[in-house]
C-alpha cells in the first residue's frame, strides 16, 4: 500500500490545505510508526492489514444487521486502526506504490458500503423506512465525497476541502454505533456528507474557472 506520507508531502508541495486526517496522522506518528513496525516484524504485510480491515468491517456489519449495534460498532471502531496502519507499514517497508494507494482507497469504500449495507438491512427488516432512507443518503454522500475528488484529480484539479471527510465520518459513525445511537451518526453523515460533496463540486468548478 502507498504510504500516506507520500501523499501528504505532495499536498504540502502544492500548498494545499491539510485536512484533519492529515493533521492527526502527523501528530499520531509517534504511535502509528511503532505499531506498524511491530506488525511488520511479526510478518504482517500491508495487504494483509487492508484485507483484515475489510473482513473485520464485514463482520461488524453482520452484527449491525442483527441489531447488535454496540458489538458491531466496537468492531468497526477497532478496524479503524487497521486502516491507519497499512499505509505506514508500506512506507516503512519501502513498498509504497500508486497501485497500493488505489487498492487502499477502493477497500475503504467497500468497508464503508458494507457497514451501511448492514445498517440498511437492519432497518428494512424492521420496516423503518425513514432510517433506511437516512442510511442510503449517508452511503451516497460518503461515496460522492470520494468520487468527486477522484474525478477532479483525473482532470488535474485536486480538492480536499469539506466538513466531513473520511476520518470525520469515522469519528461520527463509529461512536454512535458503540453507544447504540446509530441514527445520530447516520443522519449527521447523511446531511454533512452530501454537503461536503457539494463543497468539493463547487471547489472543482472554481479551479476549472480559474485555470481558463
């Protein structure tokens, strides 16, 4: 997997604003690097960490689908550590690559969607269509935030702005599941996630106009 430091250095070179995710990764370097070294030492690979995170989130989603929000939330919460470590492990091993970054990003989307899938199944089974609509909107906003950035990058316009990026979505949704108030996390993600997507669309539009 591509280390997030390479991406961070690129962002710094371009004078783009650092996101909360970037800031926390720098400040938590003293924790993530020693942990990554331990996993590297015992034989784990970055790909194994990435897949473990995905499988773990799928297991968490199963519990969410059964209505066991706290158990599912705890699993999702723990799996966030795997997402934070795979890139660091790759950097320390000298195995950073563009394809690794691609796989990491795609796996993150799968992880989010499988979690929302578990929640959607639960609410549909109970006939709570309003909650199900909230899950759909939260999933749509989460995917669009990432898609807008990826599409903008393909056109030479990077955008990292927004009030609810990947890490913010995690710290909103995971605790709400752990404390068994899932609708709070779902609706905050649904509203602010889609607002973030619109913010990024507007930012790409601004960049496109200024480049003329």
